[in-house]
């Protein structure tokens, strides 16, 4: 090949050698099945790193910090230049972009030789994950741009935000597609085959989304569909010999209670493993990998919500003297030292804190552990069911609703409720004017059995602030109840007496209605100033 | 014989060394002799003989009229050295006499860059060639340098020139953008990882550097030439005796400046104040700050005085039609920052032989090995950590173990000394660079050159994070190791014909036509493992196999096939025309878009040769006007952009696949169009030589990577970019640039004993975006620093590339009245605490006068591009003494001091701050301009002009004082030349900039992040003592 004219064109065709090209992929069922795996993991890293739990737990009042990188979430002063807010936005939109790629590629690239059901299942998975990403986006940022195909905007990305109600409609459409097209499953045991989402996973998410939309009839119907299907099982109730604490061990990844979970690669290195314990574990003796920064610790407010007999307490947060035989097994277990007090509340996070690589089958590394992160657990369906039955009522003694919530309470070792009380603010019987003491500080207290149960059950599982957000209704910009609840939360610190005297310095005045929507990153509004404008309706395709 | 005479004489070279083997012949007669061992000759000249010619390989041929003389002693001049101005310039695929050049070419000779203690060639060019802007991106040993010829041409592609080293093309892109986009180096801290692609070359081996600036000169390199071309020619053996040369120096380097950080007393006061602001109790040990001492000065702990040395030994000569140059060198540069050092060993052999009168062969072989330690890299690395480390923290505990912050000190820094000393992060690079050629004289005027070149690189990077106990807060029980090996194989094969003929004495023609094939392969693999039983043996085989990770990248082979032609026509030494044409076909684009065509024209007129000019010659001479026009391309884009592929990602369910990019099957060449008007002249009997060039660049089908917002393709989140879809590369938009380059050399004093020369280079450039790709209103570029992700620059139509963008500070809120009357800022109520706006906060200007401060109140805040750069060199010599003073400067650039977010942000407990912020605004300190402390992110930290500073500087770049042994003495000790010198590099910087060093460069050579200071390694001050000797 000396002169151009004699060169065959092929000489200049040089595709990559260590990557499969899009046109060579999706050629058989295995490849189609593998095409969705990424959606279950790495794109969620930025959300899971710090931003996600800073929003749900710190803004929600379950956690507190001194750490400058996330302190603004605790006092509602986040700006658009906040690194973690960028991480949340960027991460969720990575998920949307990769899901879109699958949704748009599969119909054109898969040959007819591949069973249509396989393709539809993968499409269903991709749409479920896209829906989940948008469900997170709409709860954090409110109105956001809906993107179905990146290519539509490459030449002009001055895209407006779309109205919140349309984002929800978009989510419901995707989840309905997933419900209709993903495989149905019955789960048993801890198994990798439980990792992938099913039609039942989509139904479960639909139940939750409908609940947010206050479409109680559909929420109940979907919750019942899931519960009656028998696809999932509750640890400690349907699966004997297992407890609430077992749900959060790496060994029990993909158990029967797992509805949707992130599938971290423990040996994948930074960005591919679970980053949670690195940030919140009290110290590096727990993690064994140099991380463990104790950046967030439980607030007194959260601690006050737990009955000492609640079996979930020790699995949710550590108190000085608590011993965890599963952590640092090489040293005979880990006991939280008496002076552990990384955030001034004499307690540290336990949920999702799983210990050293050796404690977890040799997998996991610095800032990357191998335990799954639940995006939904079967237990939530029971609480959704109860809430959907009540449909906004202040109290209920509906036997089905009671059965549902009491199932969850029973597993936690708590007594049955006879009435579910969601009265709201009631006079505080122990109010003492001027007191800083627990239970005496506020003239009113908020009474809501369902909200409290959800808070205890899902503390540190990235949910509580979203629950507070929806208390005042669907798509509301005014949040009088949630505002008051948050203002009354004790997010303060204490001294080192036994028991500690609380400083009562955690009560917030900063929070406003606007605090329930986080700012879109300044880097994004800089690139697309239309994001600063009022949202518009979405034209559904 | 009848009428014949005998002529005798001695032949020497310029240094007076006698030359044996010189051919002396009588012109137009078949008579010739060869000079003997002492350089003497005797020739019998027939009556018809009028002229003798003297020829010798490596020397300029001379013709001398006999005029009846019987003794003719001749000094032959080297044909390649630069001892006078009649020299040869490399123009690509050939050479040309400098006076005939039609394009804009700056030449730097060995002597200009000798004795400057720099490791890499690119750094040496600083201030030496007009139109070339060089900034060291880091003062760290072995780090990458940005070389921009006439500013920048491209937005997202590399702006580094193409280097041609003895015919072997080497890309200046430190980030391997065209192959894998990966650097050879690893970083322990998400820092910069670029390495100098030129650092394998020993500067002492360089004979000359020719910088081809305008397109009429560079277009012969077609699609790779739009950033200019730098042709580096290494030394050849010279006629004369066998010569041994030694060049060496030894010296020390030290950090010139320190930032004034808080001492312990001041720090304690600040911590108390911050505790009050954040609402926690003050620390007991800080109850009375006045009782405290100075505390740890962490800058003292990480900066150190470091040795630097370089030795080079060369052997050269020419005999029997063969010349050779063999050299070996060693450089050892210890870093002034703990944990950094650089070593290099290299060898080179250049051999050329005129085997037959019609056949010449030659070859170059160069090999090098370098080894670099960078425990924590530039930007957010060790300097950053040291500056933030608290003065109440100590380096070592009483028992000698490393110390660290207390368990609950969230925000405290891990011990930088421990990290610098214990983290292993090294890079070994191996390079083989060489080629062979044959020149075949087919006809008298027609020569074929056949040449094959190769550039082989192998590099091995290793990052080992040991277990440590910097307790109580920082303890690591699990050591981890990452290894990353990459190799690239690059070969070219070219054939070209050159025809040279002078018709009718006045019409000179040189025509060249050829074909070239370039083939680039790139491959890397990475592996990691953790859980080691010991920190001492750092091998992949010793970790826990269960934790192993693997990755491999095999780049698509990159093929470039080209045909090129050039014709140079000169009439009567007065008028000259050059035309070049090149076509390139590249595998980077899809079929149908692969071939690009790049024509150019140049013309010159030597006014001073015209009859009417003769009377002016005593005032001005060598006056030449040059005009050039050319089109060049830039193909420094990654491969396979025309299709999408899948990136494999490890997940909990096995290997997952993510789309890698948005493909653009229509992607094709960009064409840069450049025009040049140049004027060369000398004044007052050549006492002053000057060259002025005005130029304009523009481009069509501009090739760049679209900057899409995250909501379309995702973006790096929490430092992880896994799954992010790369935006497409597109053709579109236009960048316009213009400027002028001036170089002046003046021989101020030329007396027998005392000489004084001054050279000045001065460059100005400005660029402006004329249009951007459809739908792209502007390009916004971000930096992340600790807990902030900030847009810092914006590039749009009408602006320069990478202009700083943000808010304007009006003042602080000093009184309640101001607060009440001012526009609401970012919707924040008037209240204390970090969610509100309060006294001591920054008041921004309401630029759009809408009564509120929001994102719409941002504007352009400054340009990172200098208005001009300059270099001034003064050379003095008095008898055996020589003194050179070289000043280098830049004027008018702005710097975005991002480091101040960290060290002046007042945002976090347990972190040290720069001293002046301790006097922050408080009711008791009402005149301060430092805003009140607020925890975490807050509007005071927005991208605003309070972080923008002047980046002008004047650096005393080099002062060298030398002493050369007088030749009479030298001869006695059998030495040809012996010189001793002392040289000081970077002696002082005059600058208003408050950071460590105003020369920032671009973050990873990204032009949108030019002059963004993230805490880069400052350039050290170096003083060396050296010897140049030849025997």
C-alpha cells in the first residue's frame, strides 16, 4: 500500500480493539441481558457518595455533621456551587443517559434472532432505572428537564425544565412499561438471580410513586399486587432465622426482601464500590482501609424516636459500648468506644457499615465496599399499604392497615398498634417553658405513627427528607407542617456528661419553603440558562 | 609543466584546529590533492587554473581566487554551526539557507540554550523564540510544559506543536489525547498527571531548534501542523580531530517564596472565632491563644533544598566521508517538594556516511530511561495538604511515629510529610527513538531520500498506598497497589525526491515531492491489588488475589498516509516563491471524510539586493519582505470518534457495559488558515538584526468536543466519571487570532576584548471566538475544589478563550442600613447563620439592575491570556569572561486563584488559613475586606472577581557567569576548550500575584482552564556550577 489510490479503504478502517462497538453488541440474548448491568451500579456512585444521604438524612434531621463539605445540607444553605449537589445531579443524569442509550439502541440493533421477550425485559429494566433516576431528580430538584434521547439535543441544548407533574407522569409511564415487560419472579434465598429487577419491582415502585402523587387507590392496588404475588419475603417474618440486622450484611446481598438494590463491585475500586461506610463509619479500625471519617452521626432527634426495645436501633446506629461481632472479626469484633462522639451526639451510624474487607469475604477496599444499597425493600410495601388505605385520614383502625404496619412493628420487637394515629401537631403534655430538655422544649409535638415508623425503619436508607417533603401534599410549594417538624428537630450537640447535657443549639431558623427544592448546579445553569426559567409542560411522544 | 605554479598552505577550522583530509582542487581542471595530517597541502596549478576549491565533509565549501599567490591559508567554516548568520534552516523534508526562507521561522541554536539547568527541551525554549509562549504547568521535576506557538488555535484539542526530532514526529500532547486520552502517570490525589513528552531528549544533544510558525512554513506537515512545528536537529560529528566533550553541572534548588500562613497563636484565635460562628464550644487548649507558640510551619516541612546535577559526555568526529556523534548523559533532579525527584539516563548515536558519490546513508539512534517520583501530584496534592495542615498538629509523635489530627477533627488533614515519604508513586519511562535514511543521487540535481523512523515508548507507573497509623484520625490497615503500563509504537516511512537546479545562473529551483506513511499503535494495561502483609515488597503478586482488578486498553491503530510537494523558486536572489501542497488521509475519520488537502504559498522580496538600495546598504541591509498564506489541519483527536463503542465496567453482577460517547460519523478535518506578513532587516552594518511578523489565523470546520451539559450525557460525579457519555466531537465554529512577533538582536559593543549583545523577543497575540457550533451559546468550564464545583470560565462569541466569568464584588455589608437597602442576594433572607445574608457578607453588584442578585448578575472578569510576553537576553564577554542575563516576562494576564477557596475560605474547622484572613470582618473590625466566616459553601465563595489577580510577572530567569580558559593555556594542558560557569535559574520574580508562582499554565493543558491556580508546584530557584570541556 504505497500510494493512496492503491490502498483499499479497509486499510483506513480502524475500530477499537479492546471495546465492543455498538454495532457489534446486542447480538444475542446474553449480550442483551448484560446491556443493562451498568444501570445497577456505577452511575449511582455520585448520588450515593455523600450528596444523596446529605439530602435525605441531614436535611431530614436523622444525621448531623461538622464537616464543611456537607454542613450546608443540615442547615439548608446549599448553593448551586455545592460540590455534592453537582454530584447528585450529574450522577442521576449519567443513569438517565445510559438508560436512554439502551432504550434507543435495543430496538434498532438487536437482530430478529433474539427472543422479543428478552429484548422487552431489558427495555423494561432500562425504563425502570430511568424512572428511578427521575424519581430521585424530581424529589431533589423539583422541575427538571426530561430527556428521552440525548441526540435530540446535541445541536441545541438550551432545554427548559419540565413541570413536576409531567415528570411524575413520565415516571409512571416508564414504570408501567417495566411492569408489563420485565420478567415476573419469585425470590427465594440469597441469590444473584435476585439482583435484577422484575415486573414486581416495577409494581412496588409504582406503589411508592402513586403514594407521592397521593393517588391512594392506585398505590394500594400496586402494593396489594406485590404483597399478594408472594415474590418477596420479609426477613424475620417470612424468612425465619433472619433478622432486621441481617438485611445489611454483605453476605445477604440480593435477599428475598430486596426489591431494587444497587449492585456494587467490592473489588472495582473507587467509583464502582459502595462509598457509604467510608464516609460514616466512626473510624478506620472499622473499615480497615484507611477511611471511616465519621462525617455523619445520628442526631438526638433520631435517637429520641427509638424505643430502647426497638430491635432496629442497634442495627441502625451504634452507641458507646455496643459490640458488633461481625465487624473487625480478626480482632474479635468491634465495640464502639465510650468517647465516640464524632458529631457531638455520642452515637455513630451502623446501618450499611460492614467492616473490613476480611469481614466481607475478602472484597471491598478504600471507599468501595461490596454491600448492596437498597433503593427499595419489601418492608416498605407494608407501610405504603397502610398509608394508602388511610388515604390521608388522621386516624384509622382499618384491620388491613393495622395488619400491615404491625407486621413491621412486630419484626422490630414493638407492640401492635390498635389505631394508627396521624393527627399531626398536638399539645405537648410535658412542655416546660424555657426548657432545653428532651420532650419539654416545644409546646406542640408532631404525632404521626406512620411517618415515625417509616423513619425508624428506613433511617440512613435515603428516604426521610423525601417523606417530609410530601407531608404537605403532592406538588406543593408550601410546606407548613414539614417546616415546623424540621424546626423542632434537635440537631444539636451536647457535652460529655453522663447522660450528656444537650446544648439545644440544633434548632433551625434558616429553613423556608424554598428549602424543599435544591438548587440546580451552577455549572448547569451556566451552560443552559433556560434552567433558571419557569418550567414548561412536557410534550409526551 | 608550462606556466604551472605551486600553491601551498594550511587549512584550519574556525577554532584554529588544523584539518587533515580536506580536498583541494583546481576549479575546471581534473587536479586535486588532500591535506596531510597537519592540515598542510601542496598543489600544482596549471596556467589555466585561477580558482582553488576547498571541500570537506561538514564544512562549507570555499572557492578562492589564486591571484598569483603561492601560499593560501584557509579557514573552513562548519556548515551546520551557527557561528555566523549564513546558516541553514530546517523547513521540513529538507533545508534552506536562512536568507532564502519565505515563511516565519524562529531558530534557536545550541549556544542560546546551553548552560540553562532545565531538564527538558520545551522548558528551555522559554523566552528564546518570538511567538512561542511557554509555561511550565508545574515546577515538579519531569512535569509537562505548555508550548503554544502564536497563542492557541484549538479549543478542546491539543494546542501543543508537532515536534520533529531528526525526522521523527513526536506529539507535544502530554495527555495522549490522540491515542487513549490517558496519561502515563497515576495520581494519588486526583491531581494532574501529564508528563512531558519531550523529556527523554537531552538538551545537550541539540544542535538547533527551528520553530515553524506560519502556515506557509508548516503546511508541508499538513494535518498536524496547525499548532506550529518545532524541528529539532541533534548534533552531528564535525570535521576535524576526534573530539571528546564534557558538559556538566551540579547545583542546588530551593523554594523561593512561602505563603504567609497562620501560626499557632493566630490559628487558635481563628479556631475560637469559627467555633463561635458554627455554634460549638471552643477548644479547651485554645482558651488562651497568647500562651501558645508558633506551632508547626508545614511549608518548612515539605519544602527542602534539593540537589540537581547533569553530566553529558560526547564523542564526535568526521573522517573518511563519515561523521559520527555519540553521547551519553545523566540527569538527577531532586525535587524541592518532598517526595519528588527525577532521574534520566540517555544515549545517542548519530552517524552519516557518504558511501559513494551518489549514495549517502545515515542513522540516528537514541535511547533513554527516566524515573520519576511524585508521591502526591500537582494540584490538590502535597502543597495543598501542607497549607491546610493545622499548626497545632506535629509531624512526628514523641516516639518518632507520624502524627495526625485528633479523631473528631473533621476537616483535619492527613499528615503531608508521611504521605510524601511513604506513598510510592513512580513512573519509569523507556524511549527508543531512531531512524535510518539513504540519500540516492539519481541525477546530478535529483536526489531520492528514503527514510524510516520509529519512536517506541514504554512506561510503567506504580502507585502504592501503604498501611499507616497517623492516628487517631487517619489509620489505614489495608495497603493497596496499582500498576499501569502503557506502550506506544510509532513508525513512519517516507520517500521523497528533491530536485535542485539553477537555470541560466539566476533562476534557482528546488522542488520536492514525496509520500509518507505514519502508523501509531497504543496499548495500556492496568492492574491493582490490595491487602499486603508488608509495605516493603510492593508487587502485584503479594496482594490478596481476591481483590485484584484488571483493565486493558488497546487503541485502534492510527494510520495517516500523505503525499506532499513543494517548489521553491528564487530569481536572482531577490524574488522568491514557495508553494506547498499536502494531502493527508487519516483513519480517524469515517470513509468519505478521511482525506484533507492543505495548500500554502509564500513569497519574499529582498529589497536590499535591488540596485536602488545600494546607497542605503550602510544603514540597512538584508531587508526582506515576506508574505505567507497557508492552510493546515489539526487531527489531534482520539480515534474512532465516528462510531460508538461500549466501555466495560465491573459491577456487582459481573461486567456491565456503558456507551462511551456520542458518535459523529460526519466528523472531518478542520482547516486553519493563516496569513503572515514579515519583515527582516539589519541595521548599521549588521549591528542590529531584526525580524517582525504580523499574523492572522482563522479556521473553518473547527474541530472540537462539544461541551454538553450533564443533563444530556452525565458528568463526573463525586470524582467518578464512570458511565459518563463523552460528548461528540464536531466541526463548527470559528476562532480568530492575530498577533505579532518581534525579535531583535543587537551587537551593542563589539570591541576586541569586550562584547555586549542584546536579544529581545516580544510576542503579542489575541484570540477571539468568531462563532461556535450551532446551538452552543457558550462554553462554560468548571473546577472542583473541596466542597465546591464552580464554573470559572466562559467562552462565547466575541470573547477570548477561557475568560474568567462570575460576579463582581461591590463591598462587604458593613451596616444594617446597607443590608436593608441592598438587593436581596440569591433569595437569602437577612439573618445570621449560613443560610442568610448578614453583616460581613459580600455584597455583589446588581449588574442587570433588576433589584436582586442572582445568576444573571455575572459577567466577564478577566482574560487569562497575556497581552504580551517577552524575553530579554544580554550577553557580555570580556576576554575570557562571559556573562549572560536572561529576563523573561509576561504582562496583562489574569489568574483565578482557586487555591484561595481553600486557604482563604474560612469555611472549615481544623484547617489552617493564609494569615491575612484572620482579620476577617466583625463589628469590632469594621474596615476589613475579608468576609465573615460561614460554615461550608455560601455565596461569599461564588466565582467572583475577588479571586482574580494580576498574573503579570518579570522573572530573572537565568544569570550565567562563565570563564573560558585562554586558548594558549588550554593548549598547554591539551584541552581544546575549557569553560567554568555558575548559573542561577529563576532567581527572582517581580509580580503582584499573591500565590506561590504567577506562572500557572493550563490545568492538564486544557485551554479553558488557563491560569487557574489549584495549588501548583512552584518553580524552584536553582543555582548550579558547571563545566564545558572539549578535548
